[in-house]
């Protein structure tokens, strides 16, 4: 039986001095937010108010609760359980130390002595977050010797706000002495997918002989029909299993199970859960071996083709980041709209980026249910995680807890050591002990799920991140010049929706958009510490369109560029299939309201217009135009290639596409393409279309729409036209 506690929280500037004031605490939650609410402090998301809360990272937080009166039966015990506390802490009961810990991802359970059952005081002292001053002070490098998410220390889309507190649930639990502790369900899908061998094991809180206790698992198919019942460590073979498929390839079928413990034919405990059966491999991309120069050499490109149930999947998706700065406020209802939007965007994979948290259980449950595959980075990002014995000890503890907690989820398809660890700013390599340790942990506890040391890795790219670069090259020229097996980050920035901007500042302080404290803090300018990486990109917008008269107009133009830029990258990556097998934009969502950013979804869950462009580009099948540039002039020859892109498991029947250009209210016929039947999971290059654009007597710019009419395969592109 689970029982919540009534928590209070306060802060002290010393671990030896009790806080002067305690306020009501929400658990799960963060001490920072509880204090803000109790004292009606200004909204941390608005303007530069977040800077008023920097002091919170330098104090000790005390959580406190009184144990209620509990009467236990002779065969029951009382435990205090925590599902995650952020980050270094001590737990005391009536002043006596029960537990010390570093790390926010480990679960724990602590027995409560009998003499403290009624009215004892439990305290949790949380120390200030780690700051590794060997690295660069006041930056994400301060997290280089801890498993604390580096993003909290400040990023190009995230403020420096470092949360502390009971970010996951913490509660009392009354248990019978005989109870289920751990459940492991192992299975093997046959090569022909016609059967699956299932075995389960369960650990009990006490070691009993089979004469004293019986442990059984009852298995139910996705319709709820009982299909098997087996005892501990027994195996069963299921015929014609309903497999788990990712979005766009089939149904994400989930089986249910009940594990029960019986003592003298009386049920002593029961645990329930869900599991999906699927065959998963990460294979070499087609054509990679042909890159060999004919001599024994290293290295080969890393395998990057996810093969699900014997079907190569082109992974279309995005990079997932914290949906909240203060992670204790995240609930299933926080995740749900974002996961639904990912499914609606035709995404089949989300990469959980290593600078952020490892998500709560409800995230993985929702991805299981909606068929969204998950690539999980460990909490390492853009730093040199040096080989100190203390760090490695904490990393082993936390990584082991992470793997054991989420490995049973069907959605989980890749483990990755972390983000950008083999780059010049991180300077890690294969011999870094942290990465060797993570590989070892995954092999020991989850050996058949793929492991990558980092991304990008050999053959994989991060970038592009802008619509147009200083040298004048647009994404239309930059992207086709690349040849990589996977694009695991790429971005095109835009200014946020008007509703998001209202959460940032008074609109009169945002438009005209200029460089100031607020616009820098919310990432419009100097996002990477210099004007070379400014997510507002006003110079590019004004060069194409001129100076905006209104904020709404500026947003429209900016998101026009973002939408067409993302269409270009997603579709070009798909055209490079099968050599390329993955396209994941940076990034999907936001942790707070930004003025400008690469995200598709504004905080908390509002799509930008570009999101709908990405929906169109990530359909399993479409006719795509390979367009050489964005801006066109009267008298120029508009020329582009047609491709039929098919990532689906079904063929595309022969058909006919009519091609049109719409300019200033006039529709021009560009011809047609009759395409042959296209096999499943296959692309076909079609015709090249050329058309001389008319010279209009006009100034400024106009929207040039390129329209492909082909039923469900239809596509549309919005280009720029200038008369001269």
C-alpha cells in the first residue's frame, strides 16, 4: 500500500543550520518552484526574471515530513521509497542518518524502524548542485564530473536555472514480507517472425522454497485474452505473435502480464505491466562497404539502419529535450500532447538528447503505446567527462539504474553514450573510461539492444543549423552536397508563435526586434555566445523579404523559411536512402518560451507553422521536388527534379502527377509525370522539369507556389519570386 506524505521545504545557506522558514512542497516537484509559489515571486519565464533565482543554486534545501500513524500486521514492513531526488542528498529519520546519495536517476527503498512508525520526522537535505571548476566556470562544463544534466547550466535554447528537489515521487509503502521485487521478461522472436519464446523471472523480498511460495505469470494478448500461464523461470512459445511496430509500419501491439506470488494458495503480492515483442537490429547501411578504398583500413562507418521485424526502417523524427526547465513538474499530461504531435507528424523515432534528463516512466509508456521508437542518450553532453574514480562510480550507479528501469520498453531501440563526445570541444574517444563503462553496463544488462558511443559518429552528421550561411549558400545547396548515413541533428531556426512571445515579454519590447537583455536571454541573439549564431536571423529575413511592418509579418516570413528549409532537409535525406537511413531535426520541443529557436513545437506544446510542413515531408510516401534554391527572378528557368519517395511497407501503384506553378494569382502548367509502380521501401528518381518564369511588372517579392497534384502523394512548396 502506497501512502503519500505532507512535505514542506525551506533553504539554508549552511547544511548545519535549519531553515528559518518552511513552505508547502509539491512532490513530485522542485524546491525552486515551491519557494517561488509560496512567496508569489515574479514569473521566471518572463523577461529576465530567471536571473533573480540564480541564488537558489547555492543553498541547501531541506525537505521535511512527519510520518503518519501506521499500524502494521505481523507480516508487514514499512519502507520509504524515492523514485528520484535531484541531485546530492542525505536522508535522516529523527536526526539519524539513513542514507547518503549522489545522482537523480536511482530509485531507493529504505526500511523504517518499528520505533519510528508513528510520528517520526523524515528529512532530506539536498546540497547545492555540483560545479566542476576545473572546467570553464559558469557554463555547462561545470557538469563535466557529474550525472547532473548539463543543459540546466545554460544552453543556446535553455536558461541557466538549476533545479533541485524531489523531482520524482517519494512516499511510504506498506509491504507484506513476501513481495515481488524485480521482474525480468526475456524473449526471442524467431527469424521468420512466426513465434516468440518468452521466459520470465522474478525476485522476491524473501527467499522461499517452491513448497512455501509459488510465483506465476499470466500473459494476455493485445485484446485482453489470456494466452499463457507459467511459473518462475519457465518458458513458453507463442505462435503467430502480434508484433510491436513503430509508427507508419504497423500497430504497436502490447501484451499485458500479471506476476503473482502465492503462499499457501493465498495471493501475497501482484505486479502488472505491459510488453511488446519485436525483433530489432542495427545494421550497416547499404552502400557503406563500397566506400572502402581497397586496403585494410579503419574506421568503417557505424551501422545506422534500424531493422524492425526484418524491415529496414527509415527513421524520421526529432531530438527530444526536457519539456520543462523544472523537471519535477513534468507529468504524463505534460508528455501526452507532445507524443501525440510526434505521431501526427509521421515521426517514428525520438532521440532523447544527452544534455537533458532521462525521462520519467510515463514518457516511455506513451512511446510504447503510440509506436514511437526511442534513442536514449546517457546524461553526457559536449564535455570531457574525465576519468576520475568518483565520477565513474556515480556514472556506473546511475547508468545501471537507468538501464534496469527502462530496458523492458518495446519503444527503446538504441543506447548512446552521449552527445557530441568525439568532437573538438569534448575531446573524448574510444578509450575514455566513461564510454567503455557505459558499453559494459549495456552489455551486461541489455546485451541485444544496440549501443553507440556517441553521435555524431563515423558516417553520421550533425548539421546544417541555418537556412543560409555567411558564404551565401542556402540549405538547398548545402544539404545535397552532403553524404552521410544518418543526420541525427539538423536545424533551421525561426521566430516563435505570437502566443509564445507574449509569455516572454510585452510585445512592444520585442518588436521591432533588437538586441537587448531580453532578446539575448530568450535566444534571439548571441545564442552561442556570438552574433554568428543568432536564431532570429534578421539579416537573412530582411535580405529575402525586406523589413517587416508588424511582428506577425516577421513571424510569418521567419517560419516560412523554417518550414521550407526543413522540407528540403528531410526530403533530401530521404532521397539519399538506402545509404542514408535517419533524419532527426534539432530540436522538437522547448523547455521554456523562446523568442527564436530551431524547435518545431513552442513551449509548452504549440506547433509552429513549420511543424505542418514537416508532416507533409515525413509521410511514408510522397512525390518530392529537389529544388536548387529558394529565391527566383523573372526570366529565370525554374528547374527541379521529381522523386517518388516511399518508406512504407507497401508498394505505390503506378500513377500520374500534374505539375503547376502559381504566381500572383495565375496558374502555369509545368507538365506532368507518369510514374511506374514503386516497390515497398524504395525511392524512384523521376523527370527533370524546367520552366521559364514570367517577368512581372512589380516590385518587392511574391510567393511562388510549386504544386504537385498526385492524390495522396501530392506536395506543395513555397518559394520566393522577385521580378528582377
